[in-house]
C-alpha cells in the first residue's frame, strides 16, 4: 500500500521527515500582505508593531530611498516625534557624541573640527511638519521655504547641549546645510534665536552646488575643509547623506528622523 500524505498540510520526500506547510504559508502572507489568515478572516498586524519595524529599517538605512511615510504610520510617527522617545533617542546620540569627543586630543593649532547638519539636527522643523502630516505629504519646497523665512525653528535641546560642550572642549564648529545661499541671513538669525553661537563657518549651497545629491555636495565641502588643514573628528546629522560619502569624519552620529529622506 502506498503511503499517503495530506495534499495541503505537509510536504515530504522519501528521505525527508514530514514538514508542515502552515508556518511557511503564514510567514509568506505576513511578509507580503501584512495580514494573517485564520478561520477565513484577515487579521491585520498591529500598526505600532509594523511601524516600529519600518522606523528601524529607516534609521539603519535598510529602507533605502523612500518619499513619504506609510499611511498607516502617520499616527505612529506623530506620537514618536511629539513624545518622549524621540527626545530620549536624541539624548543618547548626544551622550555618545560627547563620550567620543572627550577622547580627542585637541591641539593648539585650531584645526580640530566637528561638522553639524542644521535641519532636524540642530534646528527642529517639527512645527512645520505638524501642519504637513509628519512626512505623509509630498514635500513642498515653496511652503517649507516660507517656514524657513520665519526663522522660528526651535533648537533640539540635546543638540544644543552637545554643541555647547564641543565648543568648551575646543572644537571648531562647522555648519553644513542643504539650504541655499540666499537663505543665509534667515538661517543665521534662526540659529542665534535658538541659542547657537560662535560657529566657525556656515556652509550653504552656492550656485554650483544646486542639483547635486546631498551626499556628493556634503562630501565635497568636507573635502574642502580637509584640504584647508582641518581634521574632522565628528559629524552629526539626521540623514545618512549628511554622514556618508567621502572625506568622512572619524566618527559619525546619526540622529533619528522618520519624517523624510534625503539622498
């Protein structure tokens, strides 16, 4: 008599033990649809669980390019950005930065530098994004520029504390932003309003920098600083394009930002 196996529940070969197909099917359904089928009903994976995993993939840069946050994660991102976790995460990044900075032997030459991005690194544009879906809306450059012109973005508290401590340690502070040169005055005004003072240089996109990917533009500017004789020990930014590329710092510190991605 031939040995029989159920058609749908098991997969077996003569030299292999019986293997249940059910876990494999469930994994496939979860991975492809975000839903579990049970008793002919679709059970949606909890949004917070999904969105926390999505945020992890964004912060580790596994997600690659993305344009807007998933629709189901709008409330999650809002709660994260306006809650304690965002503040705690930012504080941990600042603490790690200070711990490294204190290991650097500052020379008398004045050539020991630290590079900061500005938006979502030193200054928070959360008041703007609260009005624009926390990253669920397609970016509108005109409306964002109008917000920048107000020069009212508050400081990220952890970054302001880090900035001041780096100054006390003797680092030269360079501000390297994707903002354009025509925004220099309002950017300086906003930085001073938020409590940032005595930076060494504020670098903005000039005419020849327009259209360049951020990772190229910022790498070129860091390279220029190195050619001037500066040693870039640390770099802080909320985007991987602030930190990667060439002429990178000895240590780079990524701040959290699940609202938008810049390549």
